[in-house]
């Protein structure tokens, strides 16, 4: 258990708190896909800690109390006013205490406990998709063994996403029942779902609907578009129907790959040929649907680029990338060949090197060797002496054993040598160019093409200069694409199938619905607000369409996923309710989800006089039902006028920014607080009136050997005047004292120090100006001291004694400035006694006014 001396528990739980607030309560900023597999275990661990008999929340509460911490920060605030450096250890401890307090509050707060458990329960099906995705959704050669039948893309994505969609839909359709075991943790801790407060019920329903919309839009809807729709060709019972549909599709519903495939094959028969199907199988098997492989493949990019000298060209990086993967593929082929016994295995690193073997390593054995081996003797045991005592018959027996051993050893060595020679001649790996040992590429291939490599490279450079990625005109020779990279329309949902009048109405209706969604949909921060529910009614068609916006993007181009609703005739309407809407289901029993294009196309196909309304939803009685309290019609004319006004305002703002580029460029920058006389600093004003030696820009009060450091711009050096710089403190503007000139022969400067522009006087400073260092002529000779415990008169007197001490510099050597600055100690304590002020004034010919 942490005792407050570190911030580790607080730091991890602080991150978890912020994550829950962002995901469930606030801005809905979702982490990257490859981070979810690490987020979920942490969140589930926090959930378990919060609900395990309240042990951990109580422990944190006792360990990290919520009251004020012991120890005041007055000394630290005082140091900050004087410009003292921050104590990093104390700063980290303060940060750790804040994190520990937040962690203690997070663990013990009942609402946070409920939020984390809801998050863990509702996102569990999504995490199954993520784990399957990152396990199998990588490069084909790096995937685990695939199950029989189906491609990796179809078996991983579509099946996993569909199972998750059904699981989350069951939360909405069958809440709080034994048919959905996932509700059990929430029901066991917080009672029946429908017994919760309305804020919690609305938040949970909003979260479920959003998850359904996200899953459908990102992992299910793409399978209804090309090229993913071609995956169905891998299934025998759907093959013929999909082929006929593919060759009858409009060009606008095809992506670039599908369009080129149809142009090359030209007929249904050629697409059904085994070679074509095998090609498609290989394409979908080798598609890398996640970014994990790309991140791993280019993980060495920074190491290749971060080097001294000029940055490497793109062609160099491409060559290094290709070389790395050639080596990787070769190593995989070698491992498989060793496993199959085609090439000998690597020698163990535990074996002794060749140069450390004895002189008889590999030589034939004789009878004495067999005798020593049988008896367990070694050279120190007197083998030769004991061998002489053996009778001749025994010696003959040992000699026969040695000859048999030698014959067997020679046979094994010969077989090993033959296997090694056979393995060295084996070729495989990348395009059959890999060698079993040594350099990845076979030696004879490198030697054979060594002379022609430069010639071919020169010919390629001359003939295809425009194709070089390093050339500015690298894309000039690229062929024009007849179709876009991605399809513009969906199969069976193409607006181009409408006539001209209906198509124009569809575009207007689609634009208006997207504007309504963008303006009327609840913001991500409004968690307890119901999703946007819409109804569209037509007198011509004599029907109405109901839908709730499950998910929509916040920036243009706007995309939305909508959940179909219908009037529930069997539901009893509560008092004050117009009617009840229930979630629609498909023939298979799952929820009916559509996109914004499909929804608008469905309306445009039936009529062209649709009137839309936004429906007000009443209290939650059932998760899958919406009690409608009121209907607010959408004024299309007012909405169009509002959109036009926003466009004019945006155009005006754009024009204004172009006319005022500096104002637009400086927007957001932290501007310095201007001083008196239009921001001209006091030091600049003084030196403009009294020219003197130049002041270095990087020089600060004190410099080397000073007892206190503060910015030079914070010190007032101008002659004493009535007006002074002002600072805004607690809403009041106060005047600060200025510096003064002391003496005429020589002339010194003494000024008060106000750290950070504060009106509070924190110290005093003096500029000598008589000394300099040979190596750094721009540095002035000056000194600063803090005022803590001293009066203003005592500070000025010590500074004057320090200035006068600089007149006796005959024996200081060449570095007079460093010698003068080094005098004094902390708060110039070495000059706490000495000449009085009148004597000092006479020494510098100073006349008080």
C-alpha cells in the first residue's frame, strides 16, 4: 500500500478517471484502436477494485485523506515571487498528492463506481472484436494458423463484428433478464435496471445506441460495399448470384480494384474460373486490416532517419525497408527448413568454440581411450601406468571396441557432411533467392548479377526518371484513374437510379436531414440526453418513417447511422404520451440499422412531399421503447435561411482573416503584458536617455556568483519620476517604484526588483558598469539581493558598499567583473558593516535631492 511518498497508484487511477469521463461522460474522445486492448484490462481492474466489498476505497480514504495537507506552501510562493528556481521534488510531491486525492475520490464515489461497471459491461463485446482483430488481423505470414474454410478477412471481421452487434443489441431488447447474463454484474450491484434513476437510464440507453451505431458504421456497413462484397464469392452457395450482380452493377458503386477486375475478366465465366477465385482468395487473405503490422514494419524508420549528416532520401529508406523484410522472410524460411530437417540446425551457443577444443578433437580412438572411458580414468589418474598392467587379451578387446567406435563416428560425420553440403545448395525463401546460411541472398546470385546491377540501375534511371519518388514530378507519369479509389454509391442504394427530378429532391432532402442532425443531435457532453428521434410524414405516400440517430460524425462530411423505429401498437401509452415507438427488427431478429443515404433514398423513392419533425421523448420505461410526448415540426425554409446565414458569416470571417493576416496569425499566442509608454521597458528607456555599455540580451540580474537571479526586464532603472509602471492586482492598478542614479564620479544605478511584474517588492539590485570579462565583453557588472528580513535602507546600504568595493580593483586580475560579482555572499552579508551612507556618498560625489 502506498503511504503518500509516491504517485504511482494515483497516477494510474487518475488516468482511468479521465478516461471514463471522456468516454462515458464528456467529449467522447475515443483512444486509437491499438490502445483498446490495454485500456480494457485497466478499466476492468479498477471496476473490480471499486466493487470488492469496498475494501480498496476505504483503504485509499484512510491513506489519502481529503483534508488540507500538512505543510504550507508560503515559502514556495515567496521563492516564486523572488524568481527562485522551482524545487522539483516538492513540485512532484504536490502533484502526487493531487493525484492521490483524485484517485481516492474516484474509487469511493458511487457515481464513478457505477460508471466504470457500466463501461466494463457494455464494452465487453467490443473488446472481443479488438482482441480477435489484433490476433489475426496482421500480415498473412505472421498470423496464427487459420481454421479451415473462409478467408481471414471474412472469418475475423464480419463474424466477430456481427456477434458483437447482436450482443449489444440484446442489452437494448432484453434488459435485466436471465437471457442476457452480461447484465448480472450491474443488476447484482445496483438492482434491477429499470429501477435506476432516469439520468442513469437515459445515459445507458444513449451509450448502447451509440455503440450499435459505431459498430454498424465501421465494421458491418463496409461489407455491403465493394470490394468487400466480393468476399461472398468464396462461398459456393452464393457464388453465382454474386457474380451476376457484380457484372450488372453501375460504375459508381465499384471501387478502383473491383472496376479493374471486371474490365480484365470481362465475363462471368472467367470470374468463376479456379485461377480467378484463387487470386481473390489470396487478395482477401493477405489484406492487412489493422495498422499493427504497418507500425511494426516501419518501427525502424526513426532509427534509419535519425543520423548525422543529410537526411536519407526516400529511395534509400525504401531500399533499407526492402532489405530488412528480405532478411526477415529468409529467417522464417530457414526456421521452417530446419524444422523439416532440410538444412542442419544451428549449433548451440552453449557449446565450446572450435579453438578451445583439445588436440585430439575429431581424431580416431584406440584401446587405451576405451579403457579410460570404461574405468572413468583421467590423465591425472595415471592412465598409461594402469594400461600397462592390463593383460593382452583385454587390450585386444578394447582395441576392437575402439575400431567399432571409429567406424560409427566416421559414418555419422560423413552423413552430417553430406547433409550440410546438400543444405548449402538448397535455395528458397524470397523468390528462391535465399541461402540457408550466411548472407540472406545466395552468394552465386550476388556474384552473377554484380556487374549488370549498375548498368540496369543506370538504364532504369534514364528511362523512368518521372517514376522516382524523390523527383518533384514523380506523379506526372501516373495513369489517370477512370473511377475513384473508393465507391461513391452503395449497391442497391444508388441515387443515380432515380430520375432527374427525384434525384434533385433526394440531394436536397439529404442535405437538410444532415443539417438537422448536426444542429439538433445532442452534444457528446450531454450524456443524459436522449438520442435524436425523427419522424418523416408524407400525404402522398400515406405513411410515416421513424428513426433515431444512433451515431453521427461532428465534422463535415457528416455521416450518420440511424436505428429504424415503428409505432408499437401493443404497448400501452402512459398518460400524456402521444404514442410509443419501438425498435424495428429484421427477419432474423436483429435490430434494423440504416445509413443516412439509405434512409433518404428510401424516402425519395416513395414521395417528394416529406415533412419532418423532431420528437420529444418522455421518461424511460423500457430500453427498446421511446414514449413520445410532443412533435416539433422542422421549418425547412428557416433552416435553409440559417444555413445560408452561417455560410455568409463564414465567408466574411475568412475574408477578414485574409485582410488581417497578422491578427489571425497571432491569435492564440500569449502576448506579453505591455509596460508604460506603449510597452517600452524601463531599461530601454533609461539606456536611450543615458547611453552606456551594451547589455547582453541573455544577461539576467546577478549573473555568475549572484545571490539572486531575476529577469532584467523586471528591474526599474529609469530616473526617479512621478509616473511608474502599473500592475493589475485584485482588479486595482497600483504604481511600482522606479530605480535611481547614485553618484556622478563614477555613476551607479540602484533599483528595486519586482519579480514577474508584481507590485510586491522582492529585492534590490545595483549596476556597477565598471568591469567586464575579456571573453564576454557584453556582460555587465551588476548584483542583486533579496529583501527577506531586511529593510529597504539596509538593502541599499549593502549594495552601495558593494559598489564602492569595486573601486579597489587594481589587484583583481583580468576577470574583474567575475571578481566583483563573487563578493558579498547571500544577501550581501559580507557588507552588513562598513562605511556609513554619508561617507559612501562623498566617495562617489553623490548629492541627495
